[in-house]
């Protein structure tokens, strides 16, 4: 049992911050937007390409799409491109179909071709950027988004996505103006608020991040990622009660090892003024391990609690020390890249 508060300091409490935001995730890109309907692309065929060359195949592709025969439509778009490689409508129609089928590599090729033929075509540039983004080619996706924004600078989703791509590259300062513009364009967009909050957090502006995350919780369905990010910004501000309350809400609705580990950390911090929080911390860490026996941040948490118990006992409670060593050694087996854990084991194993 923990000693009376104030009689002994917490031992190594900062170690629990090592797995910061272990379950946090960057905000997500929007993968849909108002887009040209492939079934309607054929309607523009008469105005595309010299002398309407390839129009018959574009009309045929439109008919096939209406009938639900996308395979045939793809072949007809390909035939139109074979006849006239400069038909933007055909490249876009084919790319749209591949995108809707989840074949992002082929979709990227189609949008790239359309954008090369018609650089001022916003949809071609935007969707080319989106496909590159979904394929993990972040730097290239930023270039395509920038070209799209040259055509339509106030498009919310293009601003949102380029901010996300910069965020994923940890280029937070570059992400910020685009994220702020997305919020100005759509103040009631939960995803835009979420993105901006994450970017503020990346810049160390956690007070601003909390404001954006809180607004996001009111504008979009709650998710584990959002609540974990909010809790982590509370942690950085040392607002541990609010951090704990956020995580209690999370484990009720979307329990996970990361959520319970962070709950254990917040409870541990609050133990400096409330002894019962140490027991709550141990219970939360144990729950994380129950869900995932290899979740090493929670093993570290239990190890730290047991080391506190050992030190508070005047180093007489050898069973607490042994339990601590067991948890920390197990953590080190799972993740060898933990020099501070190695140091603790060396210091207290004797």
C-alpha cells in the first residue's frame, strides 16, 4: 500500500512518459469528395479531343457504366485512349473506375496522364495527389495537391489533405497554413478541426491543440484516435485530471491496450495527491496487459509501480522488487531499444 502522501517522493515517475502517445495517430485524409461521376464523363466526350475522335467509345463506356459492366467500360475507355491519347475524359473515366475499385496504382496512372494533358484540370490534379497519398508517396502527393490548389486555392479537402501529408512527414510548420485555411473554409468540419489540433500538437502548442480537439469532439463521431490525441495534449499541459477523465470515457467506448496504459499513466501522476490513484494505475496497466500481453509500455508501468513499492518499503519488500524486475525484463525482451529500462534493471536487480 502506498505511504501517506508527502512522506516520500514518487520514484521515477517521468519514466512513464517514455511511450508518449503510444496509441495516438495522425489525423486522417479525406478519401472522397464531390467528384465527376464516371457515368457522366461520356457526356463531355463531344467537346473532348479533336473532331470528337474516340467519341463512339466514350459513349459506349458511358452505357456500360450505366449497366454496371465496369470491366467492359474499362476496355472501351482504353480503346478511346488508343485512338486518341489526349482524351482527358477517357483517362479520367478509367481512373475513376479504378479508384472506386480500390486499385490506386492504376488510378494514379490515369489521373497522372489526365493532369499532364490538362494541367489546369483541378480534379485530375487533386485525385492524382490523393492516389499518391494513399500509396504512401507523400512528397509527390504534396506536389500534386499544390498544383490543384493553384487552380482552386479555397478547396477545403485539398487544403486538408496537403496539411495531412505535411504532418505525416513531420513538417508541421509547412502543414499549419493549409490546416488553418481548411478550418476557415469549413469551421464546422470535425476532421479539419482534428487535423489542425494534431498539427498544433506537433508544434508543441498543446493549449491550442486542446481547443481544436474539443471542438472536433462536438462536430464528428468520437474516435479512439481523437480522444487519445486530446488526452496526450492534456498530458503535455500536466492537466492530469482532464487527461484521466478523457481516457475513462475512451475505455468505456473503445477500450484498447494504449487507452488503458495512458489511463494508468494519468492515474499514477494523480497519485501524488491521492493514494487511491496508485491502485487505479496498477489496475489500468494490468488491464492493458490482459488485452495484449506484449504491450511493453504497460509492463513498464507496472514495473515502475512495483519499484516505488520497493523503495517506499525501505528496500525491504524484496517481492515487490522481484515483480518489478519481472515486468521490466519482459518489456525489454519485447523491445530491446529501451536503454533506460536496461539501466533500471542494472540498478535494482541486486
